[in-house]
C-alpha cells in the first residue's frame, strides 16, 4: 500500500516533465534521488544508511535516471512513427553534434536515446492507424469460444475447414501457418524475430483469410467456411475488437472479412487434442520456424516496441547495479 502511495502521489510529481528535467544539474538530480531514497526506506521499514540500490531492487523500482531514460525512449519512439510530427526534427542529426561538447545532462535527447535505436536499427514499427471503416459499418465477425464455457463441440456442419497456428522459439524466432484439408493447401512462413506469439497467431489468421478472399474470387467459392484457432487470446481480440499490441493487424483482419462474401466463422478449440488438421498445421509452423530466412518482414506496432524498450532499460539497470 505504501509503495502504491509513493508511485501515485510522490513519484508522479518528481517525474513530471522528465524530458525537460533530465537536463538539470547533478545537484538537483541528487535532491530528487534523496526523495526516492527516503520514500523507499519508509516503504520497506528500514533505517537510514540502507543502500538505496538494494531498496530499489527489493521493491522493483528503478533509479530515477533510468526511469527518465525509459520515458525519453518511449517519447522518441512515438515521434519517429510519424514523419510529420512537429518534434521529428529534434531526433534528426544536427551538425552541432560533432562540434559541440555535451555532458550527460546537457546532451540533446536524440543523443540520449541513440544507443537504443542503434541496437534496434533493423526493427521497423508503426503507430496506431485509424480503421478504414467505422466499427458500426463492419461485417460482424462470428467467433465461437463456447468450449471455454464447457459446451460440447459437435461436428461442425460447414463445408470447408481451415486450421491456423503459429510457433515461437525461446530465441525469439517466429512462424505462422495455415492448412486447408479440403484442397490440401499447406502454407507456412517464417516471420520477423521477436514478435509475440499473439501477433504471430493473428498473422496466421489473416493469411488464411487472404487465401479465402483470393480463392473465393478466383473460383466463385460459395461454401461456408470455419477457421479453427487454438489461440484463445486471438479469438477474444477478434471477438471484442480490442488489442493492446496489435490493433492495426486486427483492423486488417476486419477489412479482409468485409471483403469476403461467403459465410465465415472463427472457432476456438484447444490445441493438442489429437485433431489431424491441428497436428498438420502445427508441424508446418514448427518446420517454418527453423528456417534461417525471414519470408515475411512484420512491422512492429508501438506496444511491441515498448516491450523492447523495457528489456533495454532492465539491462541498463542491471549493468548499473
């Protein structure tokens, strides 16, 4: 409770305007640090003289300097998403960077965040994009997650079944796949590294929908279609229309659904139940994830970049500790 009070009432004040205040002198920064140190001693109930670094680790509260860097990188990430952003020029190279000597306090923000962006120079990302159509004009996406409520899943009467799956290794390699037993269509691709398994599952669903759209237009497909998904989080996101980390991909899925004229239903069924279609698509995804070549370069969305920023900040904190 005391930690919550500190974060809500004290930290929010001393961190107001962190980008501007990060240029203040070391003496003023030490004053802010002393406030944090005193607050953490009260939270932990320890006497004066206890190492502040140990208290920070104990309660999971990074040093204020690390937190200021975190917020600066997040701000830079937002600005870099939009070339027309009013502050975009602040993060571009300036000739004074070579001629002028800066201290750690007076350095421009572009210099302070440069290490993160140089380490992740190969990653592309984008900010939220408005959907092409308002939600109330979209076609309803039928999503069946009744298995989660204990309902009995009988044989689905639809004419065409599609199975989707994704895979991710501990090294961050990802792949997506789908399988259409009725036409013996097997498709799997290696995706960009370090995207979440949730993102990969959504991309697998979108790929299957793209195939349905192309196939239905080319061969005048009029059969009902059921796409089976083993990711409950993806099913829920499509059903509710809400996703914190993949809102753009979700909008792309809705756009494809709007263009499909056949009756379409997404059905969630738990994986590893011995269903032949799932076993095949799982093997496809597992095989694709071992490929050295990336087939589809996925653009990160802003919240996925925030995950990379958090990892970078934790590493910086561990180094200073």
